[in-house]
C-alpha cells in the first residue's frame, strides 16, 4: 500500500461535505476502484474513482511523487453523468 500525503492547500480546498478520511478510504481500502490516468497543468495525474466505506462515490486526483508516494491534489463528488458511468462500470467488472 503506497503512502499518501496531501498537497499544500489541498485540505483547505476540500469541499465542506467531504472529510479527508473519505478520500483516503477511496484510494487505500480494498474496494473496487477505477484508476483513470490524465494530465493536469502539464504533469501526469491519476484520478481514482471509488466508494468510501459507506458507499459514497468520490473522485480523488493524485500525482505520483515517486518512491511509492502519492500526493492527493483534490477530491470531489461525482457528477450525475459520472455516477451513472461508474455504476455501470461496477456492475460490469
């Protein structure tokens, strides 16, 4: 299990209705999650879509710092369209 750390300012930008532990549940716990590689402001990121222990779907955007360390950049709830797409992925996997 790789360690995760919060990017500077990431906790301050966390939406009020999302707790830091929920983001970590999505990336660390063993429930199915969908990793989506991408690019943000010129560097590679990995968006991890998954559910918290209570079943709440979240998107957690991280970047690889190397040495098996990941930095959480931001966290958000899924849009209705993303939730439909993710639920379909869960059912078909």
